[in-house]
C-alpha cells in the first residue's frame, strides 16, 4: 500500500473508531506527514518498505534538528501506533516500529496560580460585567467553570445547554476518547453561568445567521459555537500580568483547580475522577506540585530551613 494512502486511512480510523479530539488528530497527521516526506526523500513510497531503521533514522534526524524530548517521544508513539495498525488492519508482514525507542520526555511541573492570583483574575472579570456586555458575561462564566470543574478547553467549548443541570450544579462533558463524565461546580460559577445565560447568551444568539439552530452554551461574537482558539486568547490575556512561569493557556486553570483541591484535602482518586484521567499516575503530578509548594513554604518560613 502507498504510504500516504495508508496514513490517510489510519487518520480516518483514529477519527471514526477511536474518537480522538481534532487537536490529537492534527498532531498524528502532522507527525506522519513528516514521516512520509522523510521516506519520500529516500525513495520509500510504500508501507512494506518502511522498516525499523526508517523510523529510527527519522527520529535521529529530528534529534539532530534540536527537537525536544517531548516531541521525539510523541513522534515515537505516533510511529508505533501507525505501525501496529498496519500490522493489525492492513496485513503488514511485521510491526516494524514495535522495538522503536525514544527518550522519555522531561516532566515539568504544570503552572499553578495561587489562590490570591486566581481570586484577582476572577474579580477583574467580574468588574467587566457591570455594564452587561455579553462577551464579558461569557468570559466570566468560562473562567469560573474552567476553575470550578477543572475542565479541558475542548470539553468546555463542546458544552450544550442540555448538558447543564443548574439545580444540581453539575455539568456533563465529553472527555478524551469520547468518555462522558459529570462534574460539579460551585456557587460562584453557578451565579456566573446563570447571569450569562440570562443576560449574555441571548444577545449572542441573536447575532447568529439562524438563531433557532444554536445549541452551544458558549458562543462567539457572531453567534456560533465558541472555538478553542478564542478561549486560549482570552486566558493568555488574563495571565499576561499574573506572576509565575509556564504555559498561559486554559490548562493553567485546570492545573490550578486540581492542585487547590489536593491542597484542601481532597482524595486523589476523587480528583482523578473529576479530571477524567484514565490513570491515577497522571493525576499524581499534582501531588508533586503540592510537595514543591510545601518545600518552598518551608524554606521561606522555617527559621532552620
């Protein structure tokens, strides 16, 4: 089979049967497009000609180009998934990438805002809603929910009005792998969401080409479903002047929520369920965050630290 055709079929399989997010699909396609270009330069155009050495040389070239360990690890995982799929679904003679290895990515601690910083961000957003601007009302509801429920940005923008249970203060979301879960949110988030639904969203719905078809909870300025890029831009602006290093996207609020839950005594498995992590090991990164914060507090406060 031609390599490029096999890549298209594999991406279609990931989309239709594995239920991966558009972001994940783009990452797979980008990695495999790079592999195909690398192979074509060496006159390799069919899948049977792609060997373990091909994959190894591809990763080696990326390392020589200065790619990070995280990028190499992701490309290795992509190659292994693709190769296993070829063997399983397309009858390839061998799983060429089965023994492929890549350096383990460096695991840096996520960015976490202090409680005071989080309160300052939310207070600033609240002040902007005083005039009833629909976008300001929406932005406050978005950040309140991101922090209250530790949502992924893709989960947030995928919310429809029918997913909200305002009486129980819960939200049904579709997470990674199309796994559905119900998450709670608190009183401040409830107030912000209700205010947005009553005063903000109707104004945005009215801007849609066909308001009767609008089901999304969070809408853009033209009345369509809000995109992830818009949320990234919003959060990036909010965190611009907030002390701290690390990524400035919506995941910072998810990290912050998880850490504050553990700081407050929440059970690790309960936090795992709320975050929608398949593995407890993924959730345990936040225990490292709380440990590092404790060490820093001890260093600054204890007279014999």
